[in-house]
C-alpha cells in the first residue's frame, strides 16, 4: 500500500468537509469495538511498497497505547500531530516518501480481545481515515505495562518493506505510552489469540525487539503527562532505558510530539543533534526529550 501521496490541499479539504478537528473524541473515533480491517488475526501481511509517486518509500510505524487516559493523545495525534508531521517530513525531507502505519496497543495479558490493532501503510489522507477507525479501548490492566512488544512482533513477522528489501535501509517504529517497558513473555496461546491460528513460539520482549530491529530502527516515546508515569516516573525511565538504551525519548508535553518525532528522524538519518535542537521551534522541549537519547 501507499501508492498515493499526502498533500496539504487534500488534508484541508478533508478537515473542512468532516469538521473532525472540532468534534468530540467519540465523534473522531467512532469504533466501539475492534474493526475487522484492523484485526491482526485477519491480516496476512502489511506492505510498504515503492511506487511512481513514492519511489523511495520509508515505512514509519506509530504504535499508540489506547488504554485509559492515553486515548486523549490518540485524539491529539489525529487532530494536530499527524498533519503537522506529514507536512514537516515532506517539507524538510529527513526521509524520503513516508508511508505511515498506526497501531493501537492494549495489554494481551489482561485485555478483552483487542490487544493490537493495525492499519495499512498509507502515504496520503487515507492514513488519517484509518487512524480514526482505531478503537480506543480505555480501561487498562494492573500489571504496570502494555503490550508494546506486540508492535515489535507484528513489524518483525507481518510486514514487507521495500526500503529494506531493495535498499538495505531500515524503516522506523515508534511506540508511545506512559507505562513501564514490557517484561512478560508472549505465550503461544496469547500470540494465537492476537494473530489467529498458526504455529507460534513463546517470545520474550527482548526477542521480539531483536527481530524488529533487524529491519526497523525502534524507538519508544514516554508520554510524561500520562497518569502512570506521574505515579512511577523513575521506574518507567529505568525499565525503558534498560530495554532500549538511548532510543527511549521523553516527551514532557504531548503538543510537541510531531516535532520530537521529526527531530528523531533527522538525527537518526545523520544530522547533528545539537544543530537539530538549535534550529527547532521548541529547543527546550527537544533538549528534555533527548537528554539521554541518540548519543551513540
């Protein structure tokens, strides 16, 4: 997928026609259960393919915690961050021809059958339409984490990306949330409950991450405004730093999400971190985000 291309005029027309930017969260996200189109059990493969309009496709996965209070950040991304980010990527070109995918993450160890939702890779306004299909689960378990590792597992086993197959260049995978890094093994039963019938092997978070990193640069963005982070900030920082090292990024204010993701892409593509920060709209936010990140 991803044969079209994002344009500001298409977005302006969509926003004007739907009036979604002034709508309530329930009107923006209308699904009251997981849509079949986003159900991993019904997905064989998600593809990011080169095309005439996008000859150097770059897959970017945005995997969002959609439990509890995190739903407000999915709403913010739909209304503000996504159009800002797509416009900025096309304007500044840190990567070529972005193909965006969204995932919704719950907790497979405690969930009610909606642990993972997965959109197509898209390069135009369709990605916003698919983001709005995501079911905001709410609730949340009591085991201090969500199944961020399901995003890694899906990327490793269920995606085909031309950037790596043709150019040996990795895509990007971002997870977003306020809880601790995953620590529980994905059992065969749990994997089958998410992905449907098939042969599965119990997989630890470290194993899922290692497989995803074969074809993706993997980052986690800690949403510091989340209620869980507020209660256990040091534990969240420690577990994610242990899991991802310098690739964990701390977002103090979610309104800066698009700028932080854009800056991450620029630095990961070889630009100097200090130069990126100095030229940004909000250097203070980026200095906080990258205080311990992307230094290697």
